[in-house]
C-alpha cells in the first residue's frame, strides 16, 4: 500500500513538473513573450515532455519508465553536483525568478529521495523488476 502511494506521489509530481513547464512555455510562445533562444526553448520543451511521459509511465507501472526515471534522476543529481563544484554552468536563459542555488538544492533532495524510494524492494516488485541493479550495475549495499 505504501509503495503504491509513493509511486502515485512521484508519478503525479513528474506529471505536474512536465505539464506546468510545458503549459508555461506554450503560453509564453502564444503570447509572444518568450525571450529564450530556440535551442533553450527546445531543451525546455523536450525535458518537460520527458518528465510528463515518465510520470504517466510510472503511474502505469511501466518497467521502462521506471528505469528511465532512475536514469534521469541520477543525471540530474550529477549535473547539480557539477554545477555546485563550478565544473559546469547553465546558460542564463534557463534561469527563472527562483534563485538557481535554491532550485539546485531542492532538485538534489527530490531526485535523491526518488532514487531511494524506487530502489526499495517493495517498489521494484510493483514494477516487476527482479534484478538488484541500478542501470545494470549491482547495488553495493544489497547482497
């Protein structure tokens, strides 16, 4: 029961992140107020569609969506760590009114919780995942 509620929670959050972002970008394009360069706009649209799709897939208990969600969460965490280490920086056009530092911390916390939750045996069972791996790499803390 707890696993299903958590799956629904993260699935809905992903749908909201993708849906709200896509709606906001679409509205700014319709109103002609988008100041983002085309390549930044394409990136934001693609990532919002991925988030929306993964949220729907997770709610449908798709094993493929499960794997992709864990993969992208790991990529997001790695990118945020690289940003904090000043090894990588994002274009100013991706920034919004919310301070980047605050968004990055929240993102690391959210994606870490997501990886932790979806790595639990009860949740894996819900998706039909029988392997003790994360991206086909054996988890070091599970026998």
